[in-house]
C-alpha cells in the first residue's frame, strides 16, 4: 500500500536531460544564503554586546 502511494505522487516516469540548474535549485541557494547571513548577523550582534 505504501509503495503505491509513493509511486502515484512522486514522479511521472519520464526522465529529462539536465542542462543546468533548475529554478528550485537557485531558490534553495538564495534561501540558504539568506539564512546564513541572518544567523551570522544575529550571532555577531549577540556576542558584541549590542542590543
């Protein structure tokens, strides 16, 4: 039963040749870079004593 559910919603079965990064790859990179920037800014602010 679980195998049927995973196959039904996962992939159409057609394999496409990759020519470059997809939009989702670029969006993931941007979100990760923004997250790192926010965390570093917060840690820097925390340890320098600025409120």
